[in-house]
């Protein structure tokens, strides 16, 4: 997280997918961020009803979604494959029986090419 990150938390009655869609919809450059929505959906479905906390940090250069859960870890092969579809995925223990998944998507700068 940097000083320029805007932090988002879900509303009281907002599920993970509604939350991620809302955060993406609030960004100027939405297109490169849609993969994050798909990866969060995969991760949440793998949790199979276990409780979790979710948050997002967004700057003009990236979006990071953090999903923290307890209990059995996610399948490491699935996490590795998630990393193949975005810029960075970090998954590690986070205290007593907790795990933290961070999905990062960089927002490429706009550029103009001459034809």
C-alpha cells in the first residue's frame, strides 16, 4: 500500500463480488481490472462458505484486492494459476490459522501510437 492508494471496504450488506464490481466501476480505466473480478470469484468459490474479509487499495497505477480467511489454505496450484492471469498474486499465512491472498493488477499508462 502506498500513500496514494485509495482504500475501499465493502458496505455492510455487500458480498465480495458486488464489492469488487463497485470498486472497478468507480475507476477511470476499468478494462484492465476486469480480470481481478474473475480471480476474486474463483477464490471466493474455493472458500466454500468460510468467512473472509475483503478490501481493496487503488491508485492510478494499480488495484490490489486483499482477501483474508481462516482455516484450510487454498489449493496452491490454483493460486499459482491465478498469478498467470494478473500482475502479481501473493498468498501466505497471516497469523493464527489465517491466510491472506493479495491480487494485484497494474493499470498500464495510456499511450498513443502513430500509424
